């Protein structure tokens, strides 16, 4: 066995600890040993060889930024991996106000709700339930929100507001 696995750490939640434990050995090894390490670790950890190689190469790597004099050390733990994708634009504050507006509008569809907000925004934003949590940023977000986004945000709550039909015998 070429790769070393620390005692007591082997479970799938700690696979990045195992990678961190082997990165120095991987960097000093020859190509044959690196291949053997990648094969063993990919079998043990059930991870892709290319991704394992990437993690092993970049673990402990020090990058110095010339402009801000900051140093970054590569650490392949779950907390330090970058969050990919777009950042959230519509947060919890917008969702809470959107739920109130949905009730006020009479549970209309998302297309109608968006136009209801855009047409009646002066009167709606003066409502005491809405006014307490409303800032200028949230106003702008509510005025430019799309119907698809409204559908996505209100999807978990649509069942709560739907009419319950009674069975007639």
C-alpha cells in the first residue's frame, strides 16, 4: 500500500483529511508511485482520479497576492472549498414580504402577482405589515422580480395557501 490512511479517521466524511495527510508524500513521489497512490485513493475514497490529483497537487500550496499582501494556503477541507454558482439575490426578507403580498393579492398566479406589485407598489409598500421590514434595496428587488422567481420562491408555500376541496357524498 503506497498511500497512508490515518487510524481512526476513515469514513466518507473525513476523506479530505486523508487527502491532506497524503499530499506531501504525493508531491515528493515519482510518477509510478503517484499513479499507484491515485489508484489506491480513488478505490478507497470512491473519488475521480483527476479530482484526487488536483486536490493532492494543490493541498498546502501557498499563493501570495502582490496587490493585497495576502497569502492563501490550499486546504482541501469541505469548509474551504469555493461555493460555485450564482449568489442568492432574493433572500429571506424578500420572501417574507412576498408571502404577505401573495396573501394580499388573493393568491393570484405569479404573473399576475408581479404585475400587481408593479402597478400598486406605492399603496402596497405603505401597508404596516410590509413597511416594517421594507428597505430601498428590497423595494427595488420586488419591483424587478420575475414571475419564474416568484414561482420558485413561493413553491414550498403554495400548498399552505391552496383551497381545500371537500368531497360531497
